[in-house]
């Protein structure tokens, strides 16, 4: 009996301790849950507060296209054009952006135009807005005075929350300013007072953006209402004119509700076991959530940049296109490709290429709105889904993206220059397939690259046919190379006395159906489809063969970067020299500045071996790429060729003349020969001679001609300028 009592005495203290421990645990859990929910509520309130501040900035920017405009100066400042103000301020801001109140203030800050919900209204309605509007106008006037007449500077604006009989508003005062300066304000410029109502549509859109439940607006300060999260909307004087209320999330309570049943079941079995199982369950749950979060992130986001990947991009694009069926504004799709990325990646290595992608992604992302989807599709290709965007908005974004990548990148102590090309398509058809929309943007991107890169291009129906034509030409070029059906032409190079000193070898293609195809068209095709090496070897082979007919004539031949990167290029060139029995000293290999980018050791070794064989090296298109004095010092260059873009502007652009003179002086200082290409007029020839350029090439003396015609020209003592 005593033993039983002892056992009982020992049992009950253990039970009491177990229940006490569980009670303390329950209290602790409830306290933790409450603190967790309060913390979540505080975070939501902070997010909403920051989000509203950002939304106020977005609303203010929406009026800038109509106010920072030379036309606005003409029609609102020089003389008030009521009809223009009604159409371009009252009606436009209401229909396009939802501004239900718009007022124009004159240089004395008196209202001279009023519009409510897009309709012109009596000026007396301004009294409803006057107190807060006057304070904002005063701030704008202060900004105007501080600008000291720099009228083409940053837009001058001030915004605040306001409320009157029409309800709460985001009120913005914006100074009317010129954009290009073709029209200037007389003295003090007019001010636009615009009001965006905090109505149901605004609140619903704001709630969707920040995933808030039951978001609504109360007039006045309703912060005391229980069981809701609050954010007072204060005017410029600090008064709470309205309150944003919503039902906050309760992650702690939700978690507790899931765990109460298993916890209680285990408690009745064994307190100690319950505690153990609870901890195990909680750890497992947290690990599962973290694992699912990681898996979801990897499934929808790019691991290098953290941007949405192709899967998430198509999901967002599909949703945006679905909104078109609900009469939403158009959707723009931007396809972005970094210019010269492969060049940088091959020269500096993949780790620098990855850094370039990361830094470029940061710059591009900074230009996008929160509602846009910016994704990395793979490699150096990015894409953007721009919602609520017509052609004008899409063009503005594309211009900002180009500007963002126009500055160089500093990567691992190296300055890397890149840029981007952008293809844009604006989707207005709700039945558009996401893959088709991206394909259209990709076609536009192709056109932008074709037109010279570092620009944007909109999709046009004709591009589809053009790309099919290009693919057909690619196949035909492959066949023409296989049949040795291309031809060679040679353009004379003459000295200051008109004596022909050399020729440049140029490949030509006479298509059986399309006639003469320009090298400017088929050479890029060869580069894209991997035929450039074969095309280059064809040019070398035919130039070597034709050169045996000419004695004492220098032959310049273009060599591509892909050829120089071939491990056996020098060996293959030596075999051609032996096969045709030519003297390498008769040939000048022209390379572009991009080949020298990064001071690649293998490129340096290849050029050194070519010079040892007897070939001379010329730097083509000098001044248009990565021109650097260090290239001319480190590499065995013997001649530089001034690009035709500078020659075309001689006599027109003083800067071009100065650049040409500087290039010639640089060549003399380094004991290099110099030649100018694209010379078409006697005036250009004379200006080059005055600058000290001894050799020229261009239509002034001859267009590219056949090898037979070169023999005829060699018989003349000198060439005369063409008539």
C-alpha cells in the first residue's frame, strides 16, 4: 500500500508538472502567435505605407507627358486655349489615367480652367480644392524659382493627399514646362492641379498589387477600429483626412490552428512525448516550407540573376493577354539582347560574362515598373511584359533601357562596353498566343541588330516575310559556296599622285534569281549561320590566285575574328601560300578593332606569326570601335584605315576633320601608314591631302572592278578622278 501511495505520490507531481509545462507551453505559444501576428500586421502597414508613397509618385508622373511639352507652353502659357485645355488636359487625363479633377492656374496662381470627370466646369469648383492646392502650388513656385530659369531641367511637382466633398484625392501640382525648348514660358509658367480620386477602382488596383484582403477607405481618422490594419492618409498639414483599412493576415493563428489537434492528442498520451513530437513536427514543417519555397523559386526564377525565368515569363504574359479579353489596355512585349556579349564572354571569360549579365539585369530592372515582368530567357537574352502600354509607353521604356546600358561596366578592374538591341511588339488582339507574341518581338530584335545594334525596333508584318527570305538566302549562300559560285572584285587604292599602289579584295555574289546581293547583307548572314570562315577562306584563295597576274601591287584582304580564332588558321594560310606560290609580303590582312579587345594571348600570337610569315596587318574602320593607342603599341600593326563615316563628313562636320587630322598625326608618330576609305569627291581628297593622308580608296577613282579591269588600270601611269 505504501509502495502504491508512493507511486501515486510520484505520479501526480509528474502529471502536474506535465500539465504545468504544457500550460506554460500553451501560454508561450499563444503569446508567440500574437506577437507573430502583430509583427506581420506591422510589416503589412509598412509595406502599404511605402507602396502608397510609390503610387503617389507614379500618379504624379502620369501627367508629365501632357504638361512637360512645348505644345502645353503654347496653349496654356502664351495664351489660354480653352478647347486645347479641355481636350488635352481635362478629357485626356480623365479618360487615359482616371484623373477626375484638373485645374490650370495662371502666373498669379488663380484658376483659369477647371474640369471635373473630363468635363469643363465652373471655376468656382476650385474652392473645394483650394487650401491644399495652394500649398502645393507654393512648393512648385519655390521649385520654379530655385531652377534659375533652367526650363529644360527635371519636372517640378508636389503631391499630397487631400479631401473635400468629392472624397479623398491624390492631389498633384505640376509646373508646365517645355520638353525640347521650341516654346518657352513668358514669365512664371502655369501650374496644373490634378486630382486622382481614391475611389473603389483605385483601392481595388492597390489591393491587388499588395495582396490585401478587404481593403477600403474610411473618411477621417478610423485608426481606432479593432481587428483591422490601418494607415491614416494625412494631408499636407498633417491632418488625417481618410484611413486605409484592411483585414491583416494572421500567419501565427493559422499555424496554431493546424497544430492544436495533434498537440492535444499527444499531450493526453504523454506530456514529454507531446513536447518531443511537437518540436519534431514543427521542425519538419519548417523544413518542408523552406524546401517547397526553394523548389518553387528554382522552378520560376533564374539562378544567376534572381529574375523570373522563361516559364514564369510566359505565365505572366499569358495572364496579361487574358486581360485583353476584359478590354484592358494593350500589352507590350520587349525582347532584349546584349550587344557584343559573346565578344566579351570569349575575351574575358565566363565569370566576367556572368557578372556583366548580373549588372546589366540590375540596370534594366531599375527602368521597369512594379507591374511589369522583367525576365531572363537565357544567355544574354531578356524580356519584359509591359502592361497598360501602348506604342508611346513601349517606346519610352525601350529608350530608357538603351540609355541604362549606354554607360560602361567596371568588372574586375576592367572597363567593359556593351549595349543592347531591343525588339518590341504591342499586343492588342486578345487571341494572341504568348509564344507568337515573343516571336514577333524576337523578329523586331533581329531587325534592330541588323540595322546596327544599340537601338530598338517595333514589329511589323513585313518582318515575318523578311526572315523567311533571309533563311532562304542562307541556304542559297551555303550552296553557292559549295559550288564555288561567288565572284571577286577589287577596288584600287591610289597615292596622292593618283598612282595605283594596291587593291582591296571584295567578295561578290550574283544570285541566279535575285541578282547582285550586297555584301552588307550576305556577310552578316554568313556570320550568323557559321559560314564566315568558309567565306573568308574562299576570299583568300581567289585573291591569291588573281594576285599572280599583278606585279608590285599590294592586295588587302579582310580577315574575320572567327578566322583568327581558328587554332589552325596560320597553318591553313601557309598551305594556301605554298599552293599558289605567292609572296606573303604582297598581301595586307585587314582586321577590325574588336578582334583586339581584351588583349587575348592567342590572338596576339596569331598576329605575330602572320607578321613573321611576311603578311602586313592593317587596322580597318579605325575610330569606330574600341580605338586604343595601346592596341597600336602592343600588336604588330603596320597601317590604319580611316573609316568612311569620318570621310563622308569632311567639309561638313568640323569634328570629323579634326578626328581625321588626329588619326593621321597619330599614325605618323607611330610610324604607321594610313589610308582613307570611302573617298568620293575631289574636296574630300584635297582635305585628306592637307591633313597628310597619302593613300585613298573610293569611288572618286574607281568602283570595285574585275581582275581583268585591274590589269587594264595598271597599264596607266596614274588614275584620273571619275567624272
